[in-house]
């Protein structure tokens, strides 16, 4: 009996010690952004659950924001701090417009963020019926955040520990393209490939988009963005289309989606009244080796160009922004047809 008690006490002590160690490491590294413990060892963050991580940050951390940025992985490379210190980049991989409303309402009503402005990076694929693998019904993520002891349960999770250990390793590897603790992606280093090798990589990456561009236009697209705007009459929406390389744009054309591309622009302009258009054959698209890391993800400096446009700041970037409005959309669609045919 004496040995049994000792064994039980030893087992319990071992379990408690193990759990305490796991919780301590997870608290120290904070890979799911539920605390505010920033230090040298958690500056490179694994980001395969951006929707959850960013929602956690808005809900649990004390920082308040008046501006949100929505978009896909392309827009995640945009530095929110270049806009203002009160801007939060809520973009995530493969995020589509049918997710914006739920996440915006979460920021306003549950995270109690004083949002006055929303910046949207529109992607053409967001108007198609393509369903991203990484996307989940937003409430499946958001409802858990408000559950009692949610962030403390994460501390004792082996799943969280895996993220923590990844982030610790990143401290020494210092990989580019990872998130810092301030939700900004570290800049991707520009490719040192020859132009020929870079173009081969870009062409290969563009071909990978064929699956998305094999889907149909979503007839509900205009309803989705109309609901977003009408549900938030006091919020100012600033919208731009994400630039892509020429090779990427040609895939769209080769898949016979040009009419859908025009419809996407017309419907977007009808709802938002004005969009700043970058997704066409322009000097960014033609010089992909300077502005893109693959066929459709621009470097952070490329998105700096877009912000400079909006803020009327001096830059050395090509002036390619085409402002599309309800008044000029027909004329500019004709202009675009000619530019995109070159």
C-alpha cells in the first residue's frame, strides 16, 4: 500500500510537472496570440491558422484599432503600420469576401474594436465558386474564442506546443515571410535567380491556378459584397484589386474568364462606388521579377507602392493605379481590353 501511494504521488507529480512545463513554454512563446508577451524568441511566428491567431489578438489584447485590412495571402504581405498605428491586417490565406462580414462583426461586437474604416484587397478568385481548403465557417473559429477558459486551455495543448517549438526554431533560422509579434510579415528577400529561371518559376506557379480558374462565376458575389456594405453604413470602405504578374493574368484569359473578370469589376464598382484597380497588364505585371515573389504574391515593397498611391506619398513605383468609378467603368473596361490584349 505504501509503494502504491508513492507511485500515485510520483505519477501525479510527473503529470503536473509536465503540464506546467507545457503551459509555461506555450505562455512564453504565445503562438496563438492570446497574451501580450513579446520577446526575442517569439518574433518569427508560424501562421498556418491566421484566422484564429488574428481573431485571438483582436479579442484578447488591449490594443484598439480603427481600421481593418481584409484580403487573401496576397494582402497579408501588406504592412499595416505603413497605413497607421491603429490599422490591423486581418487578411488570411485564401480569404474570400463571403468571410468578411462575420470577421468584421466579430471585431466590432465581440472584440469591441472601434472600427471606422475597412481596406479591402479584392482578388478575382474571390468572385468564383472555388472553395479554399483552409477556409472554415467563421463561427466555427470565432465561437470558441468566447468560451470560458479558452486561452488557458490552449496553454496545455500539445498542438500549441508544436507551434511554440516551431517558433523557437525560427528564432535561429530567421526565415523571411513569417509573422512578427506585431502581425506583420517579415519581408521576403527578392529572388537572386536569373530572369529565365524566375520566369520559369512564375509560369509554373501561374499554372497552379488553373484549378481555381476552372470554376464558375459566383452569382451570389454581388449579394455578398452588397450585404457587407449595407450592414455597415457607418464604415468607410477603401478597395483595391490585388496586382498579379502577366503570366498569372494570361491564365485567366486562357481559361476564357475575361467576361467574368469584367463582370467582377462592374459589380464591385456598382457596390463600392470606386475601386483602385491594379490587376491588369501594367508595369508591375510586366516586370514580375522586380515586384513579385511568384506569379501573384507581391513583395512587401510592392504593397508599399499601393499604400503610397492611397496616401499620395512620393515613391519610385510605377504609376499604374486605375480608379474605376460608376461614371467611368464602361470607358475603362474598353481601355482595359486593349491593355490586356497587348
